[in-house]
C-alpha cells in the first residue's frame, strides 16, 4: 500500500472541500472495496478522508412519501429497515443477496454504488486494462470473459458493475444526492449516475472531483410484487452472473432491471411495455443489440430464463 | 471422518489447538520459545541461506524509500483502552496482531473473503483486514481473546470444542466471533438471503445458518461440526 495522509471529516461540506484541497484524495466509508484495491496499488490515494463521522446514517421519510437513505447507512441496516422490507422489498432482497454478513455490516449505501468492477483483468496488475491503466488495452476482450458484459460494451472495456443494490435502486428510480466542494448540491437520477465504458472506461460515474454522495432517495412506493433473482456460480457470497430486479403489478405490467450484463445496472423502460407478453418478448427488447463474447453468450438465455422464473413467481402469488 | 496426524480427538487437547486460545504466547516445548518466535526464527534462517545467490547477480535495485504517515487512534479492545499512533496504512487486523499482540484473530486471505480475521466492533462482526485502524476512533472491539479465556471459555468456544468444530484451527477464531455476532443478528431480526419472505422474522434453520456463515471459510471442511456447535448454542439463545 502506498503511504497516505489521513483525516476525519466532520461535515459533508468539509469533506468535499478537503477533497478539493488534496488532489489525489479519496473518501473512505466502509472501505471494503477501496482497501482491497489500495493493497494491490490499483487505487493509490495520497490522502484519505474518513467520512464515517458525518452523521449521514439515518433513513427518513421524505415529504413526497418516499425514503431518504443516508450515504453511510450500512447495507445491513438498509436491508433490515422495516419500511424498506415492506415497501421496497426488491432492495432488501438485493442487499442480502450481496457479499457476506461481515461485509454488509461495513459496506455503506454510497460505497456500494461506487464499487469498482470485479473484472479479473482489472485486479491483475500484470494484465492490460483500460479501466485501471487507460490506453493499455483490454485483456478480457479475446480473453477469459465468461463473467463479462454483453450489452453497452465498447472496444475498450467489457467490464460489469458488480452491485446488487444498485440494480434494485435502478428499478426503483432512486436519486443520488451529492455535495460539491463549492458547497452546492445536486440530485442525479440513478439512470444517469453510472456511465457506459465508451472510450473512457476508467470513469465509472458522473461524479466530479471532490463530489461526495450524501444520500440516496427513493420515490413513493409503487407496490407490486417485488422480486430480486440472482444467478451465480455458488449459492452464497458470489457476484452475479446475471440478476433480475422486477416489480410486477397485478395487471402484468411492471419494471425490470438487470445486473451482471453491463457496465451499469441495465434497464430500458421501453422494453417494459412487453411485460404482459412474457420474458422472451421483454428480453428481446431489453438486450437488443447485445454483443456477447463466445464465452458469455449464455447470459442472454440465462436472463430470459431468470426473468421467466420471476414472472411465474409473481403471477403465482 | 477426518484424517491426518494433526487431528487430536482428545477434547482436552482441542483447547490448545483452537484459534480461541491459540498459542497465546504459551510455551508448549522445552526450548523456551513460542510457536510464533519459532516461525519468525525459521524464516530468518531461510532468508540467510538465500543471500549468497544474490551476490552473483547485479546489485539489486534499492526499493524507493517511503515515508510512512502516522495517525493517532484510541480503541477499546476487549474492555481495555489503548492510545495508538500507527502508520495510516495499518489495518485493524494488523493493529490487533502486531501492535496489541492479540494474535487470536488470523490473517487468511487479507481481502475479506475468508473471514479468519472476523472481530466484533460495536457489537457487529466485520472483516478486520478490510478496515483501517484509524477508521475506528473510539470504537469498541471484541476479539476472540475477549470472548473467553482458556480457563473460562465462552459458551460458543465450549461448543466448538465439544463438537470438534475445527481441524487445523486457523479459521476458528473468526468462525466463533462470527457465530456469536450472527446469532445476535438473528435476534435483532436482520434478514438474510435464505428467507423466502423478506418481511418475516428470521429463524435459525440449517439453510439460514449456512447462508449467514458464508463469509467464513474452513479449508479443512469442518463445516458440519461447526454447524452443529452453532446450532447447539442457538438452541439456548434464539
């Protein structure tokens, strides 16, 4: 690990301002991904700003009837929250499908959104990787790509976003709230928060330098049968090959977002018009234009079957 | 049935094998050195015997010297307050093992996958390898040494001994800390992936136990005995 200086921030505005004062600074909350990457010297911050004392750890009702989730709410607390379990069940299910009990006790809401990819070429510093080291090429294209993205890919990168939580937040139309070093705040719809790789795969999100996430808000509950289905190589503590977050209403209409298939949680609202026509019809539009590799082409069929299973479960209840 | 010469079936021996008591700087031989010192001495010997081969090559490049940055942190560990000044890079695990000499918590994978480093911080189990000591200002940490002692075992430690919930013992401290906190999570109603209905109150079934303990790997594969030990304690407390 490279040496770094360390400070404990006392307010969101202070933290963002400190980040501007120290080029090369990073915020640390749970640290479960950042510490891993720092040990491998994939992340090499020169200054760490500990944001754990900012008090952003509450879940509150919003005047609009939704929920405001503080950036530092741990994954365990969010999954266990009574309102989340009752009104946003897909989010609770997604959270408990991710990581391990120990990691969920550390990982925060904002940190979960900011996880880096788990692409093995990103982690292996002997391999080329445009995300880790821009301009060096992509080891996964033409390499071992079974876990990689099938849609929204570029010639520079086929990595996936690893979060389960973010997929549920995408289907729930969450909004990310931030504060910037100049003290101004902004609200970013989750659909616009994560980027596709394009020719700049080293940039994961639209956050600007020094911008700190303060909360994620959920709109008023929309009811429906909410299901998160994760398909992976083992039954627990593994990243998704594919995952489906779905909200299905009584009349068969609904929403669906996918994990494990793209550089961001994947949702195409237009495809949801096909919900009453079944999984095959939905997936045909949701994954139209997919560019899988020989090794991960199975994901398209897997998404279709996972969604079919989710729709059958929703109908049966 | 397990095989291997290291496996001792006498329950009294288990106390010494388990990560719970580990060596605890106890001297088990007549040389007067602990296992920890013995391993360190052995490593130095190997390094010394390797030195001459380097002399044939070019002078090895001197690694660039790095200036460590220090940070102060106050921790309460097993009820005792400590004021430490540490290199900012020190993980909580390294602070416990290398600075406070609490070597019960183990470094397995050092990347949050194996759970051998599990400790309980402010009542919650976490991977101490994936968090910096400096991030725990004012926190209260319980390690395996704080759960029980060789003379006064925690019930979960007793159950692991009774049920033979280990073979080599390396994962045991993490398994026990994790199991103790996991039962409290169930009591607190924290849901898991094993629940068919996310709004229900959790119960400790076999499937629940396996799901909730999936962050603790046992390379010897003592899982059935570990599950038996945890179930025995859960029967009393959940």
